[in-house]
């Protein structure tokens, strides 16, 4: 099969677009946890002061200080936080936050997957479809 210049350019354009699309996809490490399998089934609640926040995809992470221990809180993806009514200001350093969700199954890991947050006396429901 022979290709003329026009066909070659057309295929090159399509391949270039596909490569650009693939490059734009977020890279996730193979060891990344997805879903809820890593977390306990029972509800867990913790209150602390925000030390730092890294919001974005695949989900935001908030570090809180609880009586001198640092805990990592996995909050929602940007669209989920927006839907719940949360803004970056809610995650400002020093804000008190109460987290309701599911703790890591590893008892040595201070990590919580948040379902609901209470900040400034207001509840923000990240997963309204979950009870």
C-alpha cells in the first residue's frame, strides 16, 4: 500500500492528536489507592487544625494537627469539593476542621478518607450519596 502526501499528512495529524490527548491524561502511580478498599468500614471522626492543604486531582490532601499528631485527610476531587460548596479559603492554615469518614485499615497510618467536613460550624457533604 502506498501513501500519497495528503494521506500521510492526514494520518500524521491524527496520530499527533492522539499522542497529545494521551500526554494530557493525568499520570497516576501504580501503587495509588482507588476507591475505599484501603479504609475501614466504620465511621471515624476527628477534629484538628489545618496545617497545610494540597488541593487538586486525583483528590485533595489536607494535613491537620490533632494534639501534636499530624493526620492526612483525603478530601474530594476539585469538582466534588466545588459541588459541596468548598473553596480554597475553607482549607486555610489554622482553620479548625472536623472530619467524618473512614480511617485507614493500617492502624499505624494516620489517614482518613473524608465523607463530610465541618468548617466554621457548617457541614460540607462530599459524598451525599453515601450514608
